[in-house]
């Protein structure tokens, strides 16, 4: 008997590219979280290029991350 729950999806080149982009976006947010904390703690402004890049990283995550199961 075959246990279908044990099957794994074959990764396409696009799946691999998406995973790399997702990992990079998450890593960038993690690396720059201190800017957000500094803004909250003592109102140190976040540089505009960092704001733009963080917004792009969040957009990438929203587009590529699997939706949480309800």
C-alpha cells in the first residue's frame, strides 16, 4: 500500500528561486529590525533607503510565503 502523505513535491527551478528570495527577504528584515526598535525607543529615524528595502522585503514575503492554514 502507498502512503500518499509521505510524498514530497518535486521542486521546480522557480520554486527554488522563490525560496531563495523568501529567505533573503526574511534575513534582510531580521538584520534591519534594530532600526525599527530604535525608532520606537528613541525616535531615531529610519533611513529612507532602508524603509524602501524593508517594504520591498515584506511585499516579497507576502507574495511568496505560504498562507497559514486556517
